[in-house]
C-alpha cells in the first residue's frame, strides 16, 4: 500500500480495518475534528446509558407502582386528556430539527452559505422550542402535580429524580447545542470558513454530528421513559 | 489552509438531498408508529417488542444516514459502534441484580407491593 497521510487507499472489509489500524501515520482517515467529535459522542453515549440503566434498576426494584407516563404526561385541551401529546410534539420538533441540520450540512458542502445559515438557525430555533416545551413540562410537574426528586403523589418516590435527571441532562445538551449551532452559523455567514479553512465546511458537519446525537438520545429517552 | 486529513475523496461528503428527505419522512412515520403503540394501548410483549423495534430503526437511520456512518471506513464504524455493545453486558448484569434486589425487598425486608392511588 503506497499511502500518504491523507490519501491511504481504502480497502473494504476486515482487510481495510487491519490496514487502517496498522497505518504508519493515521488510523482514522477523517479530519481530526470529526474523529474527536465522535469520541466525545461515544463518551456521552456511556454517560446517558449510565443514567438510563440506573433508571432501569430503580424501576425494576421498587415495590411501589411506577407512575404511568401516558397519564402523567397527558394534556387535555378542554376535553379528554390526550396521552403524551406534548411529548409527541417535542419528538416531531426534534426530528424536524435533525432534518434541517442534515440539509444544512449538505448545503454547506455545496458552498451555499446563505441556505446553510438559514437551515442552521432553523435547527437552533427548533431546538430552543424543544427546550421551551420541556421547561413547560417541568413547571407543570413541579408546580401543578407536586413532583419532587424525593416524592410524588402518583407512585414510586424515585420517579421525580429519574425524570428530572435524565430530561435535565438532555435539555442541557440541547441548550448547549443551540448555542453551538448559533456560533457556527454566525461563522458560516460571515465567511469565516472561507478565510480560515479554505472554503472547507467540515465544521458544519461536525456540528451536525453533535445535533444528531442529541436527537438520538431523545429517541432512547422517548422509548424507555415515556412509552415503556 | 485545508485541515489535515481532508482528501477530496473523504473529507467532502455530498450525497443527493433525496436520501435525507427520504430518511426524514421515515423518521416521522416511525415516530408516529411508536406513539400509536401507546395510544392504542398495546400491552405486554407486543408493546415492548414494537417500542424496541421502532427505537432501533430510528436510531439506526439517524446514525447511518444523518451521521454519515454508512459512508465511513469500517475501522471508524467499529471504533464507534462496538464499544456501546459492551453496554448490553452491563444492562444484563444490572437487570439480574435488579431482580435480586426486588425479590429481597419482598421476601427478606417484608415489603408488600403497594399501589399509590393518584389523587387529582
């Protein structure tokens, strides 16, 4: 294999894994920013997994009934309570934001700064909307329903602490992502990546990786906490 | 100044927009199905099976297409996807221990299963 640091020919399958791992200069032939973001996401996966596994244990071991999420998170608009409606809307908002982000990455690589900025700001706006709805959910549970991390009137005492911890960490990640998106969008718009990266818009893709991760975590939270 | 590791073949991934839009729609459809599992009040194995199925399908689509994993080299795919598999071992161990804790609470600590009635 005759390879420079960047253009190592790619071999498919296990042969490729072996030749990449034994490369003399670089194992992952991607920009270092991308590799590092993936490594960060891997660590974050483990953190959220610890929370969700802890939730699993708490729920499996309690002798008191676990509150039923579709009842706890139902909203009524003057009629019968609709189960999980706010959560469904939040899920759609986040999926939409993932879609706009994927398009933004695509337009970034096409060099279309204007559309990229619009799509990134749309993604950020949707993310902020998601956080707003989560804040509403929190305020409803804390103020109206009397849910505390140590007790709640619906069932097992640990429900509150699990809910606030997991959705709190996730909401924090979404909020950080909104700020991150805004900063990168600003840089795209002012031509920073033309001046400093030679027209290379990988930073948009790396930002996209983080945002999709945030959506991914929600897919798991939605399934394990709200639906189960 | 280009970043190190940016070869024209790899650092620059452009795919037709259509695939993103297609996956996007699929994600909406799968989310609707997930929500229907609860709305239609499925129970038991059907409920859990469907919840997990839709969850993994959505996760797979997001990781493979939106996060471009499907187009990455196998070594990167392995480095990212194999470590989380170790979590399945962790989950299994914790589930076994949770069962033990639950049974201990019932038999040794004499806790009776209680239902807290919601008062609205």
